[in-house]
C-alpha cells in the first residue's frame, strides 16, 4: 500500500506535512496562495516522556505514530489525535493524548468511533476503484486516492465538489483538467465525472466561452482575471523578446484577452457516456458545448481563415512552450484537431438525442475542418505551427502538437503514416516517450515544464489518436511505456523527466489528471483483447 503524502482527506483543505526538522505542520489549500501563508499549526511532535514518537506509517484514513497514537480526520475542518500515554507539543501549545485530543476544529466523538468512520469512508471510496492489472494496483490505488482527496467544495461550484489538479497550488476547477479528471472518474464515480463538466458550463459566458478556471473567488475567463503573479510570469516569458524576434514588437500582452482551455468538453462527455450512459446528461450539455464550439470558430479566429487560434498562452494549456517564444498568439495544429474531433463527438451526441440531421451536419463539418487543416497547415512533411505576431511566423521548434491531427481519425492514410513514423523516430520515441519538445530539438529541456518533460495528457491524446487512425499496435506500445514510466517513477506527478523517468524538478505531486489518465490507461490494459 502506498503511503499518502501529505495526509489529507476528501473535502478537506487541511494538509499535514513533514517539516525539515522532523516535526509536522498543517496548512490550508487555497486558490493562488502559498501554503506558508495559510499555516494553521507548526512544530507538531508526539512525546512519551522525553522520547519522541515518530510517524510509523501512513494510510489514507490515518497517520499512526510509534506507540499507537493515531491522527485522524473527524470532518474536513477537524483533526484529532486518538490514543493514550503520549503528549503532543506544537509551537504555542501542548496537550495530553488520553482518549482524544482535538488539534483543529471541534469534535466530541470518541476515538473508536472516529477511527471506524474514517476507515469506512475510505473503504467505500476504494471499493469503487476499477479493476487494473495486479502489477499496477498500488499505483492505481494512489491515483484513486488522489482523485478522492483532490475533491473539494468550491465556492463557485453550485454546491458540487470539484476535482482540483492539486492541493499544492492548484485549488480550483481548471477547464481541460476537468475533462481529464472526468475520464478517470467515469469508471467508479460517473456522477462526479458529470459534475466536473457541469461546474464549467454553469459559468459559460453569453458569447459561448467556457472559462479557464472556476475558483472560490470567481472565474478566470479573461486577462483581467489573472492573478498578479501570472502577469509577472507572462511578462518574463512572452512579453519580452524571444530568441527569434520581439514578442508583439517587444510589448507584453495588452488589452482584454479571453482565456479558456482547449475544446475537449464534447470528447469528455462522450467518454463518460461510453462507460455510464445518461441521455439526460447529453441533452443537458449538448447546446452549451455547441455554443462553445462556435466561439472558437468566430471569436478565436480573428483572421477569419476558418482555423481557430489560441489568443493567449493559457488557452492552450502549454504555458511556457517554445511555441510562445515569438509572442502570445499562435495557431498550433492541436487546436483545430480538437475542434474536428469535437464536431464528430457533437455529432455522436446529436445522434443519441435523435437529432439526426444535426448529427449529419456535425460530421460533415468535422470532415471539412480536417480538409482545411491539411490544405493550410500540412507542408508535405509535417503540420506547421504559426505564431501570430505583427506577421505570421512558422515556428521551427518541433513538438508533439504537430502529431495531434492523428486525434481526428480523419487524416489521409499517407499523412497518418508519416505522423506515426515521426512519432516512433528518435525525435519523439525512447524508453519514456513522448517529450513535449523533440529530443533532438535545440529547445529540448527535460526538466522545464512544456519544453521537454513527458505529460500524461499528451501521451493519452496521442494514444487515442493512434487508435482512431488505425495504429492499435503503436497505441498499445505507447500505453505500455507510459504505464511503466509512471508505475516505476515513484509517484503521480504533474510531469516527468523523460531521460530519468522520475519527477521533473518543479513538477507538483498528487496531480489530478496524471492520476485520472494513468487509471484509465491501466483500466484499459486490464480488459481482455479479442
């Protein structure tokens, strides 16, 4: 069994963590706030006489100290020490552990009741985990635990619980994260999977835009909503001269720019429906997602060429990718691949709702969009990315975004074969594929967020694209290598160093979509093949 770190609970923002001096400290997870600024308690130690009692082991439902004292959640705000014969000390206080000692919040329950409730609460959650191969079970349990502890009540979520990407710095419901979270939750908690979509659509703007983030204080849907720290980071990366030319003539992002995330909502909805059909849910989300689709092809296509572009780096989800080294607007081929697939999935939803004529038109639109993508962005060797500065610039850096048209499942055979050949070439293929910048590209950095590390969402979308495009063997091999990397890498991180297979230096841990997509891939690998 994995040992959860930090110790936290479903619905709770409290995190119990080891300090450098061997004590424990407790902080609250809040949107865009450092844990050092939300500290609740520091310097917690347990003593028997003068002998310190270290933590012996951790489980999802409790921390157990040497001597048998246990730390348990009574409710999301209440942490209680249960046991006897020990003294707890912390900065500014102390107390005897004789039965129970409440550290935060309020509880009148006895120790056995607290332990029983916590154990039962987590057993019920783990009982819902889908089946996976035995060698992947421990990491899958960690993934299912992560999805559970990352469920939080968000003030703007209409009473629903949202899966936050991580309680370390990502306390909100991010747009495409929610889609990936839903893919993992659909197996054991389809109601929660649907709620991730509902939380976003409840904040859709009248023009069709679905916001980037729903958080406790509101939403992030345009640059005026960005936290100050993000403006500073963007000014450093995008708002100054890059290696090729000045970004927007050397100026930072100005004016009011809409901010969203890649259009994967219909895809995620259909993934849920495949496992847990719910026609009423399809009817609920169909028209809002269709309005979002039109937003991309109108508001987010300022040059009117029929191909959408990202108006802001955050809308791509690829915050520091080299595609932004020219400036804050770009048109990589992934976006229009997502839109083509979304049109197909809207066609599937329309068909399920008996709207046959609309289904036919959506599928025709998907076909036309792929034809346009090929006509305008295929140069005979690869799909190109255009930076939209004061003039159009073709981005030289090679990223797996140029392989993402496989996701459409509609490419001409010879083009699909060329993309697969590129994928399995030394540029992108190794023991731990797929790097977010090609291994042999001058911009490759194995530790720098979107400039080289492996991200599970990129691998997952490529795996699905390979299956849709008729390359199941390559999809199976990419699945196997991805599962092996995560299983052997020590945790469920935001992204991985592809050279070592371990956590990249600045990647956060207990990351939601890594957990969800690992779990989904592991579930698929457990299914019998015909």
